[in-house]
C-alpha cells in the first residue's frame, strides 16, 4: 500500500470521523472569531478608564457590560433573518464594519451615552460576525464541526488574551489606552484585505464556493418546531457560559479580598484562567475526533468543578493560581462543545442554532455576573461563588438528559448529524 493510500486511513479516529481539512474559508472564519474575541476581552479592562476620563462612578460605567450583553441578545434575533436574506459572507462583513463603528464610537465619544451606545453596537455587530462564522464552520465541516468550532474558539481565546496586553502597552505610549483597543479596527482592515486578495486569486475556487453556498431560506429553517431536546441543550449552553463568566469576573475579586494573598497574585490571576482555557481549547479540537462530544462535555464540567473546589477551599497563593488554570482547562471546551451539541439537536438548522447560541452568550454576559454580584452583596463573595458548583451540577444534569450525536458519523460516507442541511 502506498503512503497516499495509507494516510487517509491513519487519519480516521475511534469515531470514524473523516480527515479534518482547513480551507482558506476556515482560516478566514477563525480570523473573524479572533476579532470578536479581541473586543470581548479587550474592552473589559477599559471600563474603569472610561469612568476616569468621563468623570463618572465606576458603578455607572459598569453598565457598559450590560449594554454589550444586550447587543448580543438583540443581534441573536436579527442574525438568522439577515443571513437568510444576504448570506453568511455579507452578514459577517456587515458585522465586521459595525464592530469597527461601535469600537470607534466607544473610544472617541466624549459623553457617557455615546460610549454606552458604542459598546452596544460593538456587541450587536460582534454577534453577527460570530453567528455567521460558527454557522459556516458547522455547515462546512460536518462531523468535524466540533473540532472546527473548538479551534475557532481557541483563536478567539488567544486574541482575547492578547487584547488586555495591547491596551496596557498602548497606555504607556502617546497613543494612550485607546490605541490598544483600536488595534481591532486595524485587524479588521488586514483581514478584509487578505480576504479580498484571496478572492481575486482564487475566483471561482472551491473555498469561495463552499462559503458562498446558498443558505436555506428562513421559511425552510424555521419550518416546524425545533425539537424539544433542542431547548434542553440550549439551557445547558446558558448554564455553562454562566460558569465561565462568574469565574472570570468574580474569582479574581474573591482572591484579592483574601488575607495573606499578595496583590500581584490577585492581579495576575485572570491570566492563569485564560491560559488554561487557551490550552484546553487547542487540545479539545483533537479530542473531539476521538471521543463523543457528550462525554467530553461531562468531563469538562468535572474538571472545572475540581478546579473551583481547590480554588474555594485552599487559600494558598500557588494553589489558587493553579486551581484557576485547572478550572480554565475545564471551562475551555464547554462553549464550543455546547454549540456543537446545539447544532446537532437543531435538525440541521445551523444559522438558527448559532443565533440561539449567541443569545445564550448575551444572557450569560449580562446576567450571570450580575446574579453572583447580588448574592455576593447578600452573603459575601466567597459564599456567593458557591453558585458555580451549583451551575456545574445543573449543566451536567442537562447534558445527561439531552444526549446528542454531535461529532459522530451516522453512515458510511462519514457525514454526521451536524453535517445535515
């Protein structure tokens, strides 16, 4: 047998998933997700700087997070309708342009209402980008869609980790902190230029044809009711995102208030969690080709629960940061895996499922940290953080009650449930 004949066989995994091929369109979608990740993680550390520059209380400035989350929620209803009308490519580009406009308004407006509107527009537009990107990755990669979505999430995580660094470095230069967040506008322009050049060079090529394939009409996508199981899976998406945002927002706050914990450790602690998430998302891409997505989901929830338990119970510097990394490792795969499960439960309605996934993200951004904040005010942050293991138990139960075939093949051709439509 020749090497050429042997290679495809070697690339099949335990689930019989076919080889994973990244096309130019795949890389483009990864880049789009990176743009959104940059804004999601980059604007958060600038809120207090906006409060300082506008001379408003930080508590009032925190409404930027609510506006950002509401932008996600509103766009989740618009995205599938817009995609059905103009296609995924145009929807993604409209979102990218809107993202630039929103970030620009946030950075340049001299009044609170303007910055609030700007970050809301950025959240709305980022959702259009994210929804079209995940829908494309799901539709074009079939049984390999969990891996594609995990890798796309890893790219978003990597750019998200870089964003606060860019803001911090820019703040020490003549550009000021605004120059760091404005880098996202430059990245949009660079990605657009690269896509234009690729389209000219490969006009009529396979990559363009795949990405520009007609999206099923909204009437077809919405024909009939979504399966009952879909709503259970969607509820699990909301819950796992709640775990992520509760930990990322409130764990550093709890750490900073512990006696004997060095300020430097508390300040740097989010980096350990984000680092664990990046490693987890990179690894999850390959794991989805060897293990069922539902099994990986339960395992991820268990790992995050172990990490939280160590963080909550052992108030020692090095244990705290290591446990946050472990929690991040578990949290890493939960959103992309949940999204793959959501698509698998949607009867092939990729754009509708992706939009509902971004709605879950908006609800989690706007609601979960706020809920934990209310609990923290009532019973203290440390006790309030016990909401996290409760959410872990709820999400694990929902996964057990709503099994899916995400990432599995269902016939000899190797196309799984996620490949329909």
